[in-house]
C-alpha cells in the first residue's frame, strides 16, 4: 500500500524540470504513480510545488553523491518539501527558505515531519545527547559558526556577532531542518564530516 501521496502538484523532478501530477511514496521511497485514493495520507498539492531538498555544496565534498540522488523520481528517497505557489530553480539549488504559512509539508525519507507550517514533534525530544553532531560547526571561509545543542536549539555566530540567527532544529537521518526564531524554515544535510546549509560548508 502507498503510504503517502501528494496530489495535483507542480512536481520539480529536478530543480528545473517540472510536471503536474501526483507523487507517491511507499516506505522511504518514491514509487510510480498509483491511485491517490489508496494512500493512507494524501496531501493536497493543488497550487503548490513539490521540490527536492537539494543541497548543491555536497557535490564538491569528498565522495560526493550523484546529483541524480536528489531527483524526485521512482526509486529515489522520498525527501522533499511541499510549498504553496511557485518555487524557482535557483531557490531550490542554492537556498530554500520558506515562511510557515507557505509550507504545506516536509517529508524526509518518507516520514512527514512538518505539516501546514508546524513541526509534528517538539524539537529536541528524540536527540541523543552523545550524538557527535551536537556541537559547534564552523565555515571559516565565511566566518560563520553554528551551535547545535541537545535541547533542539541552534544559534549562529556570523562575523563575530553572536546569536545572529537562533531557532529550533530537527535531525532525521542525514537531514537537518531548521525553524528560525524570526519565522522561516530552512534545510541542510550532513555529509561525511561536514554540515551543508544554505551555501555554507561547516566542519567540526
């Protein structure tokens, strides 16, 4: 049985290639189109865009993934966002930032973690305090340090200014999802010993 279908959306199969239709998920994987009525969960995608959570900087990392791993096609991981309205390919490639009122859903490896702009679990509730990713991450080239703490909170020091950005975060597998205190959602990915987020390449 299909676990999830997004129906009637503009699907960004890649950042620039689009089609209108349904996207179906079984387990953690995108599957070929099936009857939306058979899905346990249906997200109305009319008037919305389904976009891959593309992180362009990982392609310059050691042992980079193939860019096709982000494509929203059958057989690939079901990791994407459903956003009201149109989303440009440059936003997807470089820095996807979404206001809560526009974010219909975030799906990571087939699990819905955000619905209608709200996280489905409190930040920090399932974090392991001994997770080595809960630490300070720094991009020296761009003078930014991001601190991830076991209570599900983050803060960023930019250009020597502490708490330039603060908020909550959720870790799901290799993905990190941020909700900034100023009111926007953003996305990143752990790859090897690096954290990739919005053009930053951060290291412990």
